[in-house]
């Protein structure tokens, strides 16, 4: 994974004329900002100095709940290297062939300049709109710019990035299904960060720590993460037990404070041993391992939610393999537009 360096010289910087009070995010068109006087406007890419759409902060990738965790330092937001900076237009550019439509970059743009098309392709609004462009980026302009970005992040963002449907998920899932395994952990980690967690991914090559990642939700729930895109999900649940033991003995984290989760691409089939093993672990060890899919996490993100794994919310087992119900309550979407058993995202395929 490339480490994005933001030290690109800007030829211009955008300053907003008036601070909006809310930002309405929508599918198929750039976000609309609303001002105090009731008027609305679209605002194009601001050419940020530290583009949130492209890089995480150190705090986001370092889960300080576990000190000295061997954390991978990659700060690239795009988990599949589909984003780069176009120095000619001073804005991000997307390699559509690589993009998996996860929506992480879109969700992080503070002004709604990035948006999804109906087909789930990411676009950038480069229309100058309601900004004063071509400001020479001297230090005072940079300061105003940075302070405006800080304010914009705090402004309420409402609306849905992307509506789920069979066609959309079929298209979106085509790429992760065949993607190089080097991207798997980045997809899991970056989705968790976009969903409001701090998440540290194990440094590549560190075989001593073993777990794929650790997370800390915005409400203080901590846990180990195993990320499994293949069919060997049973191995992932065994790995979780290993992770719990390592975090207990080496880092002093009691297993009761470890709300571990498996992130899989597709839920294991009903007859696979996974579900029974998860149930057995709960019965014998009193440990409830959560299970969530990549598509489920994307669905939360597209609907403007954060991940709140409190009270073992994502615990599924042999008696209940229904992620749909949980996501429906979390997002407030009563009828999720994805057919039953489709791609194993909301419930097992068979
Ligand atoms: S797309 Fe958004 S976050 Fe990215 S540089 Fe433009 S304004 Fe900044
Ligand atoms: S939608 Fe996801 S995969 Fe596509 S460019 Fe953005 S971060 Fe990368």
C-alpha cells in the first residue's frame, strides 16, 4: 500500500465565502450545502492541503488502547490504491478500473464534492461553485483553508451516499471477490475507520502478533479483528481465540473487554462448521464473537452510520445468522433493497 504524501505544492487553494449550516449528501449529484439564510449551493472540490478523502490522520490508524501494537503506518484512505492526486487540476482522480465503490473516500469529503453515480461509480465535482478559487496559497490563505476544513467536518452531513440493490451489489462485489489478498486487510481496516472507529492493522511481516487488526469504537468498545475473504472462515474464528489469548497475556486485556469480530466478504454457509463453533465458544467460554460482512459495513457507511458494536450487537451464531435485521435497525432502512441470500451479505447464501 502506497503511503500518500500530502506535501504536494498547491497552485491554488479554495476558500469558502460563507460557512454552511448543513450538508446534504445525495446519490447521483454532488452534495448541496445549506446556509443560514435558507439558500443552498453545490461546492466543488476545495483542493484540500491534507485531503481527508485520501489520507487518514495518525490518530485514526493508531488504536492507542493497546500501546506498542505493531501498527501498519499506511495512511492511504483508498484500500485498493484507486485514488491519486492530479497536480494539473489540483484535485483527486479515481481509477475506475480499480475502485471497488466502498464509499470511504466519498464519506470523508467534508463538502460532498465526491459522490456516487446511480451505477455506483465515484465522481468528483470540480465545479468552482461557491468558492473563491485561485487564491495564492500563502500562509494566511492556508490557515483559513485548514480552519474551514475543521469547521466543515463538524457540520451535520445528512442523506444517503448510495442505495443498495441487487444490481449494485453484484457490480460492487465483483471486484473484492477476485481482488489480490494484499488488499483484504486494508479494506477491513479502512471501512472500520470510516465508520468512526480507531483501527490499527498489524504491520505486514509481523508474525508474532498474528491478529489482522484491533479496533476501538467511538463509544469505547475494543476488540480484535480477523479479516477473511476466502471460504476458510473457520480458521478466522479459531484465529480470534488465539488473538484473545495474545491480547490477554501480552497486553493485559481481559477477554471480557475484548469484543472480537470476524469481517468476512460473505457469511459462511449454514452447514459450514463456523456457526456451530461460534455457538460452542459462547457456551463454553462465554465469549461472543461478532461476525459482519464487508458489504454490511459498506451498507452502514452508505447510510451515514457509525459502527456501534456495543452489547454484542453483531453476535451471530447457528441459531441466528441474520445480519439484515441488525443493519436494518442500525440504519433505519426498513426494507433493505438486496434480495434474501444475495451474495451472502445479509444472510448466508445457502
Ligand atoms: S474531494 Fe473533498 S476532501 Fe478531497 S480534496 Fe476535494 S474537497 Fe478535499
Ligand atoms: S470508493 Fe473506495 S475504492 Fe473507490 S476510490 Fe473511493 S476509497 Fe477507493
